C-alpha cells in the first residue's frame, strides 16, 4: 500500500467514516431556523459524524446550500457523505404531513392517503400487524402500533413504503419519551399501560389542566377497581368519532368497552401526544371520581355520583 493510499484511507476514517458501525440512533431533528453550521454541530454532538470538519467538507462538496426543518432518517452507521445527501436531499417529491395528537392508525392512514403518500389500506395493514424487537414495544399484547406512532410533523416521499413511515414515527416516539425514563420506571404501570391510559386522556381532555385532572380521576378509579366509563373507548370500537353514541354501542361486548368492563382496555385507542403521556406520569392529585365536559368545552369534576348528576343537570 502506497503512502498516498495510506493517507487517503486514514483521512477517510478520521473525517468521514461512520462513528459507530453498530450504532442504533436512527433519527436526527433539524429545527426551524438552523443553519448548516448549526446542523453540523448538532450532528457531531449527537455522535452522528466523527468530525465537524469532515461533515463540513461532505456538506459543501455535496452542494448542500440550505437545510429544511424535518425529522430525518439517518444512522450512526452512515458515513458523513451519506448523511449530507439525506439531510440536503431533494424534497420536491415529498409532502409535509402533520399528524395531530389523538389520531388513530386508521385516521393516520386516511391522512397519508389524502396526501398521496401511501394507500390507507396498505398503511393500516402494516401498522396493525407489526412485529418488532424494539425495547419500548415489548410490553404490547398485540402487533398493533396504536399508541406508538408519535404525533408530529413529518416529510414523507410520495410512494414511500409504510415500513419507512412507521420506523420514522417509532424512532420519534422513542426519542420523545426518553426524557421521561425515570418517571416511567417509577410508575406502578408498565409503558404499554401508561400509553393506553394516555390515549384515553388524549381523547377526553382539551387542555393541559384537564389532562392532568382527568388522568388523576382515571387513576383514582383504577385504584379502587371502579370502571373507567370512558365513552371514547366505545367510539374506538365503532370508529365513530363524531356522531352520538347509542345504547347499542354502549352495550357492545368488547374488552375495549370501559363502560362494560373495569380496568384498562387491552391497548391504546389512539396515538397520544407528549402532554397526555406526561399527564399520566404526573397527574393532578384530587379526590374526584367523576368528570364531564360541557358543550362549551369546560370540564366539571365531582367526588360523588350525586355531585356528578347535579353537574349533568346543570351543565349538559
């Protein structure tokens, strides 16, 4: 091997080679307003590149002039050139998709279909039959990803495979809940139960204050074996999120029907946002066991059934 070859190979490993050939990080976030220099610094600090200088050279020679705010699929196993191409890639054939908090897998599928990214049927089929060894999915008792597709704004290429979509959303979920690891570990509930309860809170509450109060009410009920009586679980069974619920709906025999069975449903009924998850982990303590939401969006709480019935007569 000649001296020049040795120099070139050495330079590659020092400046451009993947920083970790067994690395597991797969998501990198570019925030609005960040410059290329900011992005390179973040890539280095988060250990996606070996060298700031190497990344700078890769971005410059790859003719990356601007970077768009987005969640990017990159890996510590990629070299600096590959990362530069991903982050500086052509976004013309991509669509920005904002997945709202509380959307179900079916609703996400419909949204992706409307954006001409993937067929709703193909996405739903993949996301409800997903097998994975990711640590945060091991507590599931189903192959459905309901609850784990993190609500956020994404860029997806038209015609992208549903696996790419779900992997990006799952990686984002893992990244966003990582700061809550201590709270999750100290909870009496496992992660799947926490996300399940958060999904109920997401569908029931309209603001952060009510999220924390309603989470506390639900936990109070769970602690004494009282039925949760959350109508949103019935809506999940029937996929009816807008029309009134009838008595036949309330009588449906399903483990998801919390009007019929005590305890948590088998899994989440939607994909909750971070505020709902935090509300379950850090609820507002109270002596309330009941709540209702008036037509104007105001929530009222009660300690007893008599107080609750009085609130119903007054506000509904």
